[in-house]
C-alpha cells in the first residue's frame, strides 16, 4: 500500500525545531506586550467575500492562490456559502473590529496574532502553501490617533526591537508611500498610459497586469523588464501634500529613534488595501539562507479597509512576519555563528544557540538534566517516583526502563541528558545514588539530599 504524505506545500514541524518556533513566538509576545498589544485569534476560514473585498479581486492572492470551497447547507436554516482558508489575517482582524464595534471605545486597538495562513503558491524554500505569520494591527477611529505617522514609526521601531532581540543580522527596512485613496487612481491612470506603448515588450504577467492591475507590474522580477520598469512614472510624484507630509513625518520619527531605512519608490506590495506607508524588512542576500524569498515581513497602512468591508472609518497600520522564513534565517545564522566560534565542533550540545539550530528530527532540542536508569524492572516504580520529585523541583528528567541493560541505559543517557542517575536495589534501599556527569566523566555516590544541587550544576 502506498504511504500517505503531507500535502504538497505543507509540512510537519518537529522537535527540536519547534523549540525555535516557541522561542520566536515567546519573544514576539514579550516584545509586543511592551507596546501594549493584546492577542486576537480569528477563525482560520472566513466568507470568501471578505478577501475578495479586502485584499482585492485582481490581486494574485485572490485571483489564483486561495483555497476556496462551496460549503453545502446542512440544515434548512443554513445557507450554502463560499468559504476560504485565510490567505492573510488583516482582513479577518478588521472584520472582527467591525463585528465587535471595537472602535466604540474611542481607543486605539492594538492587536497581534500568531497562526497559519494558506496560499496556493508554487512551493519552494521559504514559500509554502500553509505558512505561519506573526502579525499585528493598530487601528481605531481617527480621533484615537490612528492616522498619526507616529503609529507607523512606532510599529517599525517595534519590529526593529523584535528582530534585534532575536539576534537577526543583515536586515534592511525598505519603505515607500503609495499615497491616499485619491492619489492612487491618478497614479494608476498615469501608469496605464505609460505602459500602453511598451507592454507588448514585457513578460506575459506584466501584459496581463498592465490591464488588470498596473500597480502589480512594479513587482515584476524579470530581468528583461527592469529597464522599462525604471522608466515608468514614480508614485512619489503623485502624492498630494497631505500624503507627502505624512511620509516625511514617518521618516523623521524613524530618524529620531535610530531605525535605519531605505526608501524604495517601487515598493507597492501585493494587496489592494494599502494606502500611504508600505514597508518590508528584507535580508541582505549573504545573511539569509532564504534565496529569492528574502522578505521576512511586510506591512503597511490601510486607511480605507474598514469602509471597504462596510465598517466605520478606522485607519490602521500593521504587518505580518513570515515565521517560517524567520526560523530558516535564525537557523542558518546560528549555524554560521556556531561554526565560526568552534569550527571543529560537530556536536555543539552545550551551546544553547547551536543547540536550537540542531534540526535532526528525533533528538531533543536541549539535553535533560538527568536520565534515571532503573536497574531491573522492580526499580521502575522507584525511578518514576524519584523523577516526579525532581521534576517538581524544576529539573528536566528522562526515565529509562528497568528492562534495559546498563550499556544501553548509558548510551541513551549520554544522548539525552547531562547526568545519569543509576537506581538499583541498593540505591533504593540507602537513598544514595550513583551519578555520572557526562561533561567531565566523573562518577560519584550522592545522598538524596545533595542530588538536586548536583543535577542542577
Ligand atoms: P504579505 O506580504 O502577503 O502581507 O505577507 C507577509 C509575510 O508573510 C511575507 O513577507 C512573507 O514573509 C510571509 N509569507 C507570505 N506568503 C508566504 C508563503 N507562501 N510561505 C511562507 N511565507 C509567506 C500580508 O499578509 C499582510 N496581511 C501584512 C499586513 C498586516 N499588512 C498590514 N497588516
């Protein structure tokens, strides 16, 4: 019989790698809490209309990447409905904001989320069909300060703090302003006009986009199209005074809090809801391990999204980090760092950073404090009771089995723990244990009341 495998573009996350995911998520929660963000969890599937209206019918995401199905009515009281696995979480957050009238408090809503998203893209390293995002959104009625350029700078500074705390190297913030909802139509009209005489010389995607969604042409990565792209009008020349002033204030605030950036006039991003500030953090090519998928996060302002979804005016800004890409980056940067510190080390088990990057499935991320080896099955119960006491005292304990021969217990203990505690009939009777410490090879007899401190050492 053929074996079943995870579906193309999806994957299992296994220990010890999941330790690194937990570390990243714990860091995000800790950093975001310092900026007063609270967690929101929205459903993984939503009404298809949410994404069609929010993200935009003509975007790649909606036009070709969504997992959508017709959900049959199961009772007379239910209606059949088109549902979609969320390809991103911003639209869901804004829907929840509207549904729960969160704006009525008059305060800014600062919400973060961590969860899987789904896009039917061509899978490759750093690009999956189920992937994880860590994202955050700040939105509220204009009177709450939601339109202020300070919000933009604060979010970007928070991201810099988060990436610094994780120790990510070689990141670069690129940003742009795509203008207000009145600037954009003027720019799009100019783009269409400029594209009309040259589009036939461009790639097939650009030819299509030039008609359906000209802004997306600016995203084209085809080398042959770059010269034409460089000659197209720039959005910066179409911003009205208010958008221009807003962007200048964002940049000034970034300068004031020491967040370096690069303005890229072609950064328009792949979702239709953006207005004014858009940004990405990308990795320098030498620091990534990500290849072409070098955007570790993206985001921007969406001042009209709430109204597009039938809600009140609620300007906002947010971002989503590709957690899969962050994990790949940290793994490759940590492996590189461990190799630089000790090029000869092939089992850097004592090095926490290197430890986290060990990705061999089936081995633990971190060594347990002790492995208790019962000698003979009669000692199994005593082993479990000792493990219970040590675990309640805060130690990480592995327990073997009395059916194992001593040699096998030592092999397992050496792979899994820093110490082995041998528990035979004598040890159980006297409460004096034989303990071996693998780092120095020392073996000693230890009374129960000294065991804890030895195993902690
Ligand atoms: P996005 O640029 O579509 O924006 O996605 C954000 C990040 O998610 C990307 O920079 C990338 O790191 C990661 N990502 C996207 N697709 C994949 C994939 N197939 N596999 C792995 N990682 C992927 C958004 O989703 C917006 N909702 C961000 C936002 C929040 N804007 C305002 N608020």
